[in-house]
């Protein structure tokens, strides 16, 4: 269970698949997308990183608002202080 909303909740690219190695409620499902086919980094999915900005390893594929995703995006922005948490960029 995440303590805050993730920008992924509002993204059209997010997908989830079972994680056979998962042992807790946090890792039983593996979130992935076009930018991160091996799994969305924890910094984005759990840490609040705003993926409207580039993140190392995303290949230039960024957040894309899904149809009907406005409430989820608003919750993310409220949880992270309107503009999101942009960190980890080198």
C-alpha cells in the first residue's frame, strides 16, 4: 500500500502484472509501462517523482494523462504539493 498517490495512477501508459517473487502487499504486483518495461522505479511509483519531467532510463517516454485521469492527477498534485516532487535528475 502506498502512502501517497503516484502520478502513474493518472497515466495512460501504466500496466500491472503479477510479480511471482512478491512476498508483501507492496511487491505482489509489478507496475510497468512503455518507459519502464522492467518495472516503474520506486522513486516514481512510491516516491512522488513527477514523471512529467524526464527520469533516467525512461527513454524520453513521459507521463500521458489517461482519459478520465484528472481526479487521480489532482490527488497526486495535492499529495505532492501541486507541482510534484522533481528530484533525482542528473
